[in-house]
C-alpha cells in the first residue's frame, strides 16, 4: 500500500519519492537531520550504528539499491528532535488550524512542557 | 518495531521514542507510557499518577492471521522418499536454490558452510533445507521439517565472520512462515509459502499460498 502510494506521488510529482519528501516535508519543517540517504547521514558524523535485539552490531538494514522501492513505507533516517518537530506540526495543524500570529506562540508552549 | 511516534492532541502531549536495536517495541512502549504518565501528572499537579497499564493505545498493527492452506488430496507421497532439493522459481521473488546436507554443488557447499558456522549441530542426517539469496530482508533461509509436506521457514542474515570488531559468527534468522510442498505423481512440482501476508485463504496450495514457487527441471 505504501509502496503504491509512493509510486503515485513520484509519478505525479515527476521526482523520486525521497526527493519529494525531502523538499516538501523535511525542508519545509526544518528537519535538518532527516534524510533517506545513508551517505548523507554518514557525512554528518552523527549517523548511529544499529544492533540486533540481542546486542550484535549489524550494518544498516536498508541498502541504497532498495531505498527508492522502500521509501514509501520505510527508510527515513532521522532524529528525535526532528520527529518531535514533525509530530508537533502534524498534530498542531489537525488540532488548531493555522491562524495569523499564533504559530510562534504554540511552538514555545510545546517546548516549555515538562 | 523499535520506533514509536504517538500523540494525544487533546492533552497536548506527543511522544517520540527511538531505539537503534531490533525488536525493542516493549521497552520503548514502557518508556513512552512512563513519560506520558509523568506529563499527565505534571499537568494535573498529581505527583502520584501511575503509568497506564493498558498499552493498547500505543499498540500498532493488527494481529497476523495464519494463512490456511489446504494440501492437495492426491499425490501426497512422503517427502522423505523424494529429492526436494533443487531449483525453484517465482516471477516476483526470482530463483531459489534449495540445498540439502547432501547437495554437492559448490554453491550449496558455500550455503551449508554459512549455516554450519552458526549451527555446530547441523549433521549429515538433517532433513532441513537451506537457501542463500539476495533479497531485501534476508540473505539466508532455512526450512525446518515440520509435518510430512510442510516446513517451517526461518529467514534472516548469517554473518559467518561476525561484523565489526566481533568476529564471532552469528545469525539473525527468525520465524518467517510455512512452506508446503506439492507432490504430483511422486514428483515435487513446487512449494507454497504462507503466513506472510496475514490473509487467510482456502484452496489448493498454489492458489492459496502467499508465494508459489515452481520446481525447475
């Protein structure tokens, strides 16, 4: 389902689904630590390792050759801070709807919550 | 799953929990529930609020249903008397070469060496079957004999030389489904893989399975 959805988006936008998400979501929300590219993540110097459930180090599971195929359902490399930013905006939009002069105030309210 | 993103817009609470290890749903769910409890307690001024015990609101996905496959009623000769190792093909999944402990080809020997690196008990009497292939989610597959025509499938990756600084061999094989072989006129014509899609279907193996592999001669 998600693979089909990403194909529809990439066809209508005439770009890779990963590029569409990067341009329309990551950059729009200033999610500067989010990418589909392993190389880009490695170049930041902040790309963490991954482990099995029993503690053995393993390579990143999704190799570049499958990245485009799986970009719909999987493959986003991100950070907690970026995902909180995404979560805020997705729930804020659904809950409050944008009104002039209130966007900055709402972000501060979220950051100040304990 | 080892990533959790959840929100309760009514309470103004959002949770993001990430773990860089496989199958950590339980601990990150517990962490998220504890964080939610503390956030709710701080909102109400109640310092004694305890975590919700019902994690259903943070659970995702539907329970997987086993695919019911009806084996053919005819020609179900015992697999023990037949050579089921060999080459099988599915248009979507490509070619799968099933190796037994008696397979002598160089490629099968390499596959068996991989499995022996993580299973020292693998003997020449084993009735299991082994695959090494290139796919997105696995590089090795093991068929463990269950009933007469059925094998339990385990799939994952074998690291015969370890990975990173730890060179001890290990594998990530885990239960992946069920294979049912079909025999016609004392010859294996193929096998079906079920238990992957979670969709329940009835009927002959080749129609009801999630994936049908045809024996190549």
